[in-house]
């Protein structure tokens, strides 16, 4: 039974992470004064909470590509002195506008869920 419960929790966490990762990535990019490459973004994600966001680095790149294909991020590739070329990402003006909308949606969702979990009626 405990194994089943663990699997259910893992599935719930994966589904919960799906949208929140994009929101957090756009927030990180919006606060950066310069373009960031994947490893820099991953380090900021790790520092986002004491426990670290439950996101594998291999999951990060598909989300970055998805945000770029939606026009929310732009990228450029630059040579690196210490290895292969690096792809640097920047938030677009569309990404900034979408981030503001997503933040509002997140706040409404968080308030709703917190209210239900705390037993409120409003």
C-alpha cells in the first residue's frame, strides 16, 4: 500500500510541476539583467528553495525549448572556452506580458487551493 501511495504522490508532483516550472523559469529570466544558459538557470532553480525544485536537469531543456517555440524566450548560441557552444536565453516582451498574466493566475489558484485546504468557504 505504501508503494502505491508513493507512486500516486510522484504522479501528483509531476503533474503539479508541469505548469509551475514554466512560471518559475519565466520569473527567473525576467529578473536576470543578462541572458542565461541552461546550467546557470538550473543553479538558480536549485537555489529557489531549501529543498530545491523537484526538476531534473534533463527536464529543464525541453521546457526552455517549449517556451522559446511559444515566443516567450529567445536564444542565441555563443562559443565557450571550456566546452561546447552555449545557448543563452532571454525573456521576450511577449514572455514578460505572459509572465504577468501567469502570476495573476497563480495567485488566484493558490488562494483558491489554500482556502479549500484550510477548510474555508470563500
